[in-house]
C-alpha cells in the first residue's frame, strides 16, 4: 500500500502541483507572486549559503503558522549565535509580510515538492535541524532531509479531525510523519490524535510558543505604547472597546448597538481586518462622527477625541489593545474568529461571534468564562453592561483571560531546550568523526 501511495503522489499529485503552480501564475496574482518568488529566493539562497556554516531551517505555511515558531527562532539565535536561520513559506502572505524581518538570516519560498526541486534546495542549504510549524510537511523534502541526516521536528503540531474518516489520508500522513524525529503536539487532544496513528516517532505535549512572545509584547506595549497616552482622557470616555480585526458583520453590530443603546461614555476603536481605502471610506459613512487614527495622530490639541476611531493602517492592533477596557474580536461571524490570545494577554474581557469551533484557545476561554459569544447587538449591549461597565466583573473576567495565557506559557524554552540538546549531540558526533578520521 505504501508503494502505491508514493507512486500516486510522485506520478499524479506532484505533476499536478507543478502544473498548477506553473499555469496558475498566469491567472492568479498570489500564484504569480509565489512562482516569481521561488526563482528569486532560490537564487538568493545559493549566493547566501557558504560551506562550513551551520544552518537551521524553519518552515511555515503562512504568517499565522510562522507566529507559532517565531519565539523559538529568536530564543535559539540568542542562545546559539553561531547558527544561521533560514525561514521558508508556502504562501505569499507569509513571505511578503516578513521577508525584511530580522528574526531570520534568510527568507525563501519553499519549492514545489518535486524530488528534483527538494534535492536542489536542501543540498544547497544542508540544515543541521529542520523545524516545521503545525502541519505543513512535504514528502519529498522530508525524504531528502532524512538522507542528509537532518534532525526533523514538528512544533505546535496538529492533525485535522477529518483524518479519521479517510483511510488513504491517514496512511499518507503516517508515511510522512515517519520521517519526523520528534513531535511537539499542540495540547493533549492533539497528542491523542497522533497516538491514534501508532507512530514510532516520539511525541510530547507542548503549549503554544506564541504565548511567550505575546506576554513579552504586552509587557513592552504597556510601557511604550503611545496610544495609552493618546486615549487616556477619561473625563469624556470611561471605557474603550477595541474591535480587533473586524469585518462588516462586527461593524454592523457595533452600529446597531450605538444607535439602539447609546453608551455615550464608551470610545470605540474599529480595527478593520482589511483597512483598504474603500472600506475605511465606507466606515466613515457608516459612523459619520468618526475620525481615522491617522487624523487623530496629527492633532496637537488635547481634546476628548471622537467617540468612534477607525484605524486606517495595518500593524497597530497589538499596540491599541494596550488602551482597551475590553475587546470585541472579529471573524466570529465569518469563517472563524481571529486570535484571542493577543487581547487576552492584556487581561481584559473578550467577546466574539459564534464561529469559534476551529479556535482551540477561544473554546478554552469560553469554557472558563473569559470569552463571551454574542449573536447580535442586544447580546453586545448585555456584555457591555455586565462585563465592561461593572468594574468588579471586568477585573474578574479579564483576570481569567490573563491567567489562561500565564498557565500556558513556557513552550519556547521547552522546544529550544530540545533543539539545543540535538545540536550539542550533532557537535559531539562531528568532533568524534573528525578525531577518528585524523587517527585513521
């Protein structure tokens, strides 16, 4: 059965992926970006890597998966400054956002998983260790890594629930994971899924490395955020609610809430998931008295400011959470709620729409009463009265959210301790080999 699966993958799936990537660039902007990016970054790789260097390869499908390993990369580089780090992405949304970041020494697109492309890429890089985030592992790359005797680690590892209903998918996943040296499962439920595959690969439960980074950012933002001072005037507004990564559904509920229930002493900061010029203009029509954040930042006089602030640029959300009394997390009325971990780190009450079934942290926080699921403007109003305007309840619920993060911190050290141990073993093996060859 294994030979059949490999034959189907190499003779059907791989040619299809190559064809889709090659032809897709002519019709789809993201695929065009990826196709050009693969060529450019592989050229950069060949120029950047020199013999004798020690490289660690980290791979993430996209931006969200990179966040799962970002703190691991930083801690590893801090502990072992001699090692070089290459980060690869499958999706343009990860590479285009991060390729100028100083977290790694080199950023590339992972090549399409053909045997030839995988060999060319990895024989150039020759990483000592390879770390994959969550689930995005590729068969031909894994085979080459094993041939190079690279130690392969899967971090914040997850498996889809649908795996149990498909024998072929389950067998293929077993085959791919058989090349992995160690798995850090993202929680007890994920470890049970890996155990059900009966892998020989050692698996252990790990918490979320993102949490360590979030707590560090929160501490920094509390001390350094300009928005804490900008929105500190409580003479006019007793509380500030940040609507993070909002979509039209959340924005409509906020409008209905303001029209129906007032809450004149609450400031609202709307942070659209996609703050395009068109969407910001639409929000200014929807909230006539609102101002954009860029307008407020240019004002020199210290006044009460608008009741509704519309954030018209990206990269501000984590800092804006520092001045929130509570947070309405976006995405819960669409495909799925966005990350609840960042606002939870500020120790404030959270609410979101009902689409939380794919967000483990949101489910956990709801179970603990740190997150409330709402369905309409009336639910939002009730949450404001009960959890925001009530000071005692606001502190209690916010503390639940913060405690959840603090209890789940520490994954970065767990993973990096393991990686350092493997690197020391590699160093010892190389020294022993060198001595043996000299004696011979």
